[in-house]
C-alpha cells in the first residue's frame, strides 16, 4: 500500500486514504466501485475544487441538518414533557430559556439572584444568544428562535472542530470525517453547549501540535470556561513531560490556560460572587445524574429495596475511582516501550473521567469523538461504539418519559433495560480504552504510527527521547515480546 511506504520512498507525502487503509471502508466502497485507485496520488496531485476540507465542511453541514431534522417534532409542537422525551427531541435550550430568566432579559450569573448551573463562558453564550431573540416574554416563537440560534452557532463550532482535527495530522485529514459524520453529534450535539468546548479544545490542541504554546493554552483555558473536562488535557501533557523531561512546554501551556480562564472568570466573580460560585456549589452538592453508573446503581438498589448511595458517598467513590484510573494511566504511560501519543493519553483520561463521574448526560459523548478520531481512527470500533451510545441516548429519554409522566407503557422503558443500556455504554467505552492501551504497548497496531508518523499531535514532545521510563521486566521491543511469546 502506498500509504504504508516510508517517506523517503516518496517525493512528496501522500495523504492516507481511508478507502485504502481502513478494512471496513475498503469493503464498504465496493458498492460504489471500490476504493480509490492506486494511480491516484492524494496530497501530490491537486484535487480541484473538492479539497479534503471542503468535503469535510459539506459533510458537517449535512450532519447538522440531520440533527436539526431529528428535533422536528419539538420545533413544530413545542418542548413539553413527556412528549419531548418520547419524541427524543429534548434540549436544554428551551428549558433554560423559560426557567432561568433568559426570556425576561436576565443575564446569567450577573443578574441579582441568578442561579445558573454552568461555567462562566457557557453563561456568557446563553446570555448573549438570548439577547439576539426578538420580542419579549416567554412565547413558543421566542423559544424556537432561541433554539435555532444556538443550533446554528453549534453547527459553526462543529465545523471549527472538524477543521482543527483535520489539520492536526497532515497526512491523515480524513480522520476528521469521524467528527463530521459522528452519530453521537447528530443525536446529542444540540442538547447543550458542549460542542463549544469541543471546538475550543480542538483549536487548542491544533496550536499545541504546531508548538504555539501560548495560543494553545489560551484556547484550552477558554474551553475550560465552557466545560471543565478540557483541563484534563494538561494531565496528558504532564505524563509526557515526565517521560521526556521536557517541562517547559507544559508550564507555558498551563500558565496560559490559567490566565485565559481567570480572564474570563474574574469579571463575573467580582460582579456577583455568589452567582459565580453557584456552579461549583451545585456540582459538589448534586447527587448522581441520569445516565451515570451511580444513578443506575441507585435505581437498581431502589428496586431491590436496598440502601441507595447519597451525594457524599457518590462524590467520594467517583473521585477515588477516577484517581485510581489516572494512576493506572500514568503506569501505562511510563511502562510502554515507546512514548504514548498525546491524543492516546488524553482519550484515556477523559474516558476514565466519563466512566467514573457522577454525571453522564447524553451529550457528553461529543467529548470523546474528536479524541478518538486522533487516538484510534478505526471506523469499525468507532461505529460500534456510536451505535451503543445511540441506544443509551434513546434509553435515557424513554426512562425520563416514564419518570416524568408514567405515561403509556408502550412508550416507557422499564428499569432493567435502562440499567443494561448504561452498562452497555460503559463496556463500549472501556473496550475503546483497552484498544488504545493495546496500541500504546504495541505501536504496530496503532493506525497513526503504522504510517511512519511519531506523534503528529504531540508538538514539542514529538520525537523526544525518553528521560524516565519504568521497566517492569518485560522486553522493551514489541517484536521481542512476540518472539518471547512464540518461544514459550
């Protein structure tokens, strides 16, 4: 395969073509004439008007339109319970517009007595988009306009995330098609503002891959001001800094991240300290949320008449398990025969956070999609995981329909099936973590490194020699491991 040839055998680097390099896509293309011919030279011969990025933008727009069509029932009939759950068109936008003072012109956090359970930059987005809605008061027309404005902006944010993902790997821009066409984004991307954080983090990772560390930190800090999970990327950078001994890139990025986060948060904290602190207090006090393993566990215990876990117990267990998972990921990072890639470690850390967190809202699936596209761009595993997440997404709405209305039994989902859906989501994410870990220990299975790339997302860590590595008395070379196993 031409994509597998070393760079020295080529005059110019060719793009990795999915229909050639991915078994699933190669077989799928048989219905339309087979994979791209080997006489074609993507990356060498100009493609004309159909560049990779233009095609990716088109795919993203089509996926955004599909996501909007899925909300058609609620757009036509309004967002009311339980029908918004049964029609699987629930979104936080109408709920917050009606019940957080946005329709009356109250700006989140800043307004006196405001209690807005989201970080500062999310509150800023919510407030500014509410100002863009014409008219006054709570009306169906204004609710629809607020929803449509936010959905349009989220589509633009998704385009940014797709382009940033495509540009992070010069030879593999088509991996970003996973983000552009992701069923998880189509189904859950318009539930909340999470795609803003996804886009900002993707831009931050792009700048880090280009070693523009201050800009990388600024965008990571802005992403953290939308959702807290982007801060976890610094954990992956810390592990690489410890392994390579290069701490300056980590410190520069971390300082810029903190400065950007403070620049956004300080004005709100000064203007209304209690309103600003409400998000942190709410996050600490809330119990297990729908979709999380802790909520499923409590539902199961309730049916069995057992003792449910309180908020304090869930906080302790969630933090403890996440800390244990991070320690295990650190062990993987330090014992792997070859330095792991930044995207691999970032995916493992964010996935561990999702599995152990006391809250797993259906839209959290969008956090992992770009990271998986960078960490393990394999379409078979990706589509299987997305299918299971789709079942989990539907199960949450069917269960909420039952909880909020106890309506017709033909639309409801009983507890055992809901718990099974949560368990299936957890197993799918854990499987992806296992596959990424396998790639780390044996880079010959890594779809990125098998094309003679080191770490296209690693920035200053790319090509860095090891300064610290733990040897657990296993052969350091993957080939030596396989030879030792065959000799045994």
